[in-house]
């Protein structure tokens, strides 16, 4: 069931929230939580009822293992550091994490590994195509984190009902944010949010409306431009310079507004239940470098990779070479988490390389040039944002392309390898430019003017939304009464238009991009 579907917006979500509120006011917390768990299971089963069994078994397995780990750690003194705890606890943790990774590996990577082996050693092993269960990457990572924290002695006395809600809570089940037990569990056990019921509903609806607009109007518009061009490249068509950049820019916008739109809708839906989910985006395309980018993009995944992979590998505590190795391993595995394919691995490797170069440049500036890396001019910051965005766009080409060949073809076109073709529609609008182009013997294209103006004008209209206030900032402005939603008629009209545009296009029902990861 999609967040941007009629059945979710007008049937499932209202019924879930209203009954939850009624149960919470009339009965105890156990009854209301049971209702939300049942709703979450129904929500997951809507896609494929068979895989609900997988989700339930995963919850039961990890909860049981977490309890065993917690018991072993506590039996050897709660104050004992995890690395000195009884070996049985560590063994249970290893087995639990291995089982989770094996499950994820089978569904997500089995076909990829078989295909790779066949290509490398020229064999013909065959494995029936495996359908990837919805959200398996997200709920697997979330439960691995819970097992690790149980071993560290940071979790205890969690009830199965609360744990089931922690894993399956439908607003964040499908595509995150990847939540941490410390920020979720206490909220499930509290009745405080019922005291702010109407406020939570109001701001939840605002978050949801903003996210819906991002998805329906911004992301899908950009996707309608980028997708056909990437499909052409996958089919062997060689794009010209402008079309290649149109495709790459369109996908860059589509991915951000699609994923951040989903997260806004998830935050809004959760807030209607009184649950505050963590933010997942903070204007990532405003980042001044790649380090800053990963502090702003998919923030809960960055947190997970840092806390449960990079730091356990040694982080930056064992010298520069080990630090760079750990960065590269972390980003390569982060790329693999997104998908089973060499394009995702290269995407992760590129970002690992970017991070290593970014850290090296900062050290060079600080130690050799004597610069204060915390200070910069407005021109310097603008240039840094532009260069960072260019590096991100180049990496997104691998992320989006269906094969390495397609990615290389796209990048060659973006570099002008296939000619810096300028559409005739543009040439005709500036006669002087036409003579200059002809004198330089640059190839012209036969692209229709309508396509050029419609495509690029749409992209140029979407770009400014990247540099406006974030969804969280907009909501904070409302809360601080800097943006008088109820008193300002123009604001109310604007919000009405936004919702009307979104609802008109609801019939398209396009999936969120991160559903496939």
C-alpha cells in the first residue's frame, strides 16, 4: 500500500489513527499498541501476504536472541564491559547477526552472486529469480542494531509487543528512517502524546502534505523526464551532452524529493500516533563537501554505518591508513546495502574515495596551508557547494544506471565525448549564437523545441525547492508563529493549491524509489 494512494490517505490512515486514539483514551497502552501492530502487519501484508510470515518470524527470532544475549550479559554483571562479557553472549550475537545477514544475502544478493560467477568462470549455474521482500534491508539493519545494543548492555526488559511495534511500525517500516530503540521504545510506553493529540494531528498533516507534494509534483515530474532518457541509454542509444545532463540532473532531483518526500510522510503519519521519528534529510544538496553531504543525506543510515560498522572497524583511532581503509569498507558495504549490482558497489566506492580525498584536503589546508577550515568566504562556499553537487551527480549516474556500460555511456555524453549538441530550438532564439555555433562546427540536434523547453523549464522550476527551507524548518516556523498558517489567507490558499495539485495526480500511484532497495 503506497503512501500516495487513495486507499492509504482516505481509508487506512484515518481509520488506524482514529481507532488508536479511541482505544488509547478508553483502555490501557497495551490495547492501543496491539491495534497499531495489527495495522502494521496488515499494511505489510497488503503487498504480499506470504512475506508477512517472513517478517513475523524475523521479529520472533531476533527478539528471542536478544533476550538470550541480554540474559548472558546481565548474568556476568551488568557493569562488566561488553568485551569482557561471557563468551556465550558474544557467540549468540555472532550467530544472530550472521542469520540476519544470511537472510538478507539470500533474498538480495543470491541472484547477483550466481550471475557474477557465471560470467567470471563461464558456467551456467541457474537459480530461480528471487523476489525481494519489501523493506527487508530496513528491518534487518534495525534488528541487527538491537542485537548489538543488547550485547552492549544498552537494552533490557523489552516486551515482545513493544519490540514488534518497534520493528513493524508502518510509517517507517518500508523505507525508513532507520530508527534506534532508544528514541522509539520510551515513546511506545508513554501516554503523554495523548495530551497533545490535536497538535500532533495538525503538524502530522502538515508534514504529510509537504511530503505528498514533494513526491507527486516534484519527484514524479523530474522522474518523467529522467526515466525515458536513462531507458534509452540502457537500450544502446547515445545521448548528446544536453540530454545526458538533463537525465542526470532530473534523477538527482527525483531521488531527493522522492525519498525525502517519503520520509516527510512517514514523520507526519507517525506524529499522528504521537510518535516522533528522527529526521532523515537536512538539505543535502547544500552540503559544502562530501563529509557534510553524508551528515545531511539519509542521516539515519549514516548513523547506522558509523555506529555499527565504521567505529567497530576501528574508526579513526588506528592511524590514517586504517582510517581510510575503514571509510572505504564502510561505503562499499553501504553501496551493497542499496542493491545487488556492480553499479551500487562503484557508487559506494566513489563516495569512499570522495571522503578519503575530502579528509586529505582538509588536513592539507589546515596543516600545510594554515587555513582555518571552519571559515570560508561566500564565494568559496558557493564554489564548494557546486563542486560537491557535481561529484554527487556523477556518482548518482552509477546508482541509477542499469549496467556499467550504460553508466559509462552516460558519463561520456556528460563530458561532451559525443559532441556538445545544442538543440535547434535554442539556436533559433538567438541568431547571433547560431553563427557562433556554426563557426565552431559544433553538432546540432533535431530535438523538438517543445521537448527542450518543457523538460529543462520543468527542471529549472524544481531546482529552487532544493534551496528553500526544509520541511522541518517550515514546521518549526509554524510552531514559532513566524508563518501564521491559520491567520494568513494567502498561506492557506497556497497550501490548498499544493494539496489540490497533489490530489489531482494521485491516480498515477507511482512507487517510491527506495522500495526497490
